[in-house]
């Protein structure tokens, strides 16, 4: 077959329909800009604006929303009212399993207690429930902006073009499609939660298999550069930020190369979401250049892109889904995790094997640092808080990098993954977290030694 039969040069109109929305998406999600003595992305600036706007009423709003979520879910389960069951949006929000109904009820109880400051101190403390309320206020603002703006990144051909061009790099190295690099970049310069939502939606649309989606969500939804700076500063190692960040990036890549080839990640099914099947087409036919094929797929995708009305409707549906389904779970799981970390010796006991592991790797104050190696499963800030009091510079340096490589923390990312359509539960996330910790630690220590970090 001749090349001209396979590839028809796109018209100017087709190119513009692909280029303009995709350029907007790149700018919003991937373009770092200086902002308030730091670096942010336009989506982050917009989200911060919304967060400031809703702050006076955010706590009250969260309490009302989470309570409505619990009550309507319970009513729907018990009585199946017609107005909810026959409505596509309402049924999506409130038809759920008994386990999630219980979680939503617990989330509403915790939220009410925190809002009115009644109940046990372990629940309503600024270190537990109070922290989760603050996190959710920020999270809701982030997803309000992202829900309406994500189509510019996903639905106008950018992923098709990038995926086709980068397939030969990502497939052999990480066993994932080339389009996954956009997920990584979106979280790397912006927010790792956005990366997880992007991955989840790509799975539900048939562009990732279950194994690929879980791999990307648990290993590629990296933390943003500004957050890395914050953690380094909290630990007092920001004077060595260049080697700190270099080791973080190298460790992230090497750990994923290893983990994609061993259980549990390689045991997840290489099957597409059953409701849609395979939709991805990164492999170019014989006789056509890779860039031409990528551009062809991109303009075809852009032709089917959403109009403004569809973007607004889908944005409302996505955001309401996050607000009514996710916030109660984050509130209940997150508060429980912080209670265990703050008020019980649970993480001290569980981390004992890692104390011996750190000692074997030659780190000072190994047993004092051990809880910080696993407490990141609860929340991303806690390892830095625990490690800040360690005297050894090198140990703080290693723990800081480890906490940023681990990624899976239940107060946000872990819960996002568990509540998605990806076939992975709590046990799977815990197994991946522990494996990543075990694999990453010797790499970090070796590289720290090679960079000459001491003290």
C-alpha cells in the first residue's frame, strides 16, 4: 500500500482544532510559571484562587456535602427512590455498596465533630481531623478547576500525538503506552492527584489496560517540584536541593523499571475496561512515518472533541462525583490514618523491620528514622514531620527523598485510586507501597553516597 493512501495531510482547520485546545491544555497543566516566590502552573494558580474564594464557607460546605452524601446514599440503598434511580447523575452519585455507605456515614460523623469541635480530641485535633478538613478544602478547589479544564489536555489529540512518538521509549522501559508521559508531566509540575484522575479517566475510556493504569497511578503520579522544595526545606536539606531532586528522579525511574517486571504489578490483568474495550492506536501502520501517524490520530481525536456545553456538563458531573463520593472517604480514612500515626505506637511497631534495614544500609539513627519509612502510607507530610528532629543530615536527606518516591498515601492519592474503576484495593496498594520502599531505599542510599552527602 502506498503511503499517500495511509496519510492525508490535515487541513489548516483540522490542525487549528488540534493545536489551539492542546496548547491551552499544555499551558494550563504543564507550563511552570513563577508565582509568589515559587513555581506553579496556571491550574495551580486558578485552584489557589478558588480555594481562597471558598475558604470562608469551605468547612461548612464540606460538612453539608458529606452529610448529604451519607444520608442520600443510605436512603437510596434502603428505599431506592425513583427520582434517584432513574436519574443518570444522581444514581451515579448515590448508588453505592454497603461498605462505602458505612464509610460515608463515618466521614459525615467525623466532619460534623470537627466542624462543631465536639467529641474526642484524637478525632477533632488539628493534627488529625483538623488536618483532613484543611486538605479537603484545597483538594475540592483543585478538582473544581481540573474537572472543567482536563478536556483540553485529554480530548483534542495531544495524548495521541505524544503517545505515538514516545511509544518506543516507554513500552520497552516501563511497559506502558507513550501517552502516559503526559500523566507524569501533569503531576510532576503540578499536582499528583491530577495525574491519578487523568490515569483513571484514561483507563475508563479504553486507553490503558488495568495493569498499565495501576502501574501509572502508583508509580508515575509523581509529586510536584514545588512540593519537593517544601519537603527539602522542612528537613533542612534544601541547600543540597539539586542532588536531592536528581536522586529523586533517578530512583523513581529505576524503581519503576524493576517493579513493572515483578509481582504484584505484573500480575494485574492486561485487559481494557470491559465497558469500552481497547481504544488506543499508538502503533503506526507499515509505510507511514510515526509523526504522521501521530498527527493523523491527533486531528481525528480533535474532530470528535467536546463542545463548550459538553465540557461544562462533563465538568459538573466529574466534580460532583469527586465531591460526593471522594470527600467522605478521604475524611474517614485520612483521619483514621492520622490518629494511628499521631496517638498510637502502631507505626513504631510496624516499622521495626525497617529499622534493621536502615541500619544494614549504614544510616545513623536507623530506629528513630524507621517510622518515617512507612508512615508515608498514611499521609505525605508525616515522614518529614517525624524526620525533622533527626540529627543526622544524611538520614534526613534519605528519608526526604524516600517520602517523595513512595507517592501512595491514603489521605489523598491512595483513596483516589481505590475509589476509581481500577481493579486494585487496599491490600494491593499496601503491597506496592512496601515493595517500592524496599527497592528504593538502597538506590537512594547508594546515590546519596555517590553524591558525597554526609553528616
